[in-house]
């Protein structure tokens, strides 16, 4: 429904600034997706693909999930742009759409391009964008619990429960009276450590600064998490 707006995102309140931020961020995210695809497909940085020999198994994987997720994100951005740009053509007389045009300059430019191939074509691309956008989001939601992108859901509570003490400070080990040293089983991790694992984006920054990994030995702490 064209005249429905979720409060307070109405044209007279936060709707305009929200549309401007969305319009710009869609392009920013597309650029970021392009850079990420270049890194995965062409430059192959070791911190993504794995440091050998300790992370030989990671380096030999297909990494199909990374490509799929990046394509999902890119498709969501492009389809959103198509929907907004097409509406600005075939609903150009709608006062609500007219109010949105000034807040979405990049979508407006796309709408001008779609208008050049006809009003009917603009409506087709807009409708296709709407269906593709929502279909990909629904598929993505089902993939989230099974992929590394589960951090989208876990990062907020993870940050909320973060320690406020010095970063990197280690707890003292009671060597004389302790019955276990380090971690051998999953149930020896605390709930917060498990939450940390689910919040990992697998970016490889930890391995790139890890003395154990950089030593060239077989110990790779990141592989314990993965």
C-alpha cells in the first residue's frame, strides 16, 4: 500500500532521512561486495583462505558459502534499487512517490534510466525487484543459522556481555591445584566463549596476528573455532 508508513518513518518525520541513508548505503554495500568478491576470487589473501601449513584444510575448501552470501547481499541491494527506481517512473504522479524522489537521488537516476526504455518496462523491473528482494531475504533467513553469518543475530548480545576490563588480559592459572589445563572438550568453554564463537565472522584477523600460526607449526587456534 503506497500510503502506508511505519511510524515514525513517515515523509514528515524520519522517512526522508531514512530513505537518503538507505539510498546511499545500498551503493556503498554494493561497492563493498565487489571488493570482497575480488578478494575471494582473485587476490586470495591468506587470512581469508588460511595460513599454511597449519590451515591447509581451510585453504583447500571451495568457500562456496562466502560467494553465495556475497551474491545474496548484492542481489538484495540491486533489487531494492530496481524497486524504488521503477516506482519513480510508473507511479510518478503519486504524491507519496514524489515526496520520496528528493530523498533518493541515486534511485532517481536509475529510474531515469528505466524510464528511457518505457513505463511498462520500468514497472516490470520494479515488480521483479520486489519479488526477488523478498525471496532472497527469506532464503537468507533460513541459511543464517547454518552459516557463519549467524553473527548477524549474535553480535548484539555478544557486545552487550563483553568484558569491560583491559582487552586481552588473561586470567591466572592455578597450576598447583588445578585438575585441568586449557581446554580439551567443548563443555569446558564458558557460555560467553561459545557465544564468541557464534559471533565470529571468520575474517582471519586473529590468525594474521597469532604467534602460533605465524610460527609455521601445525597449531592453528582459529581451526579450533571453525
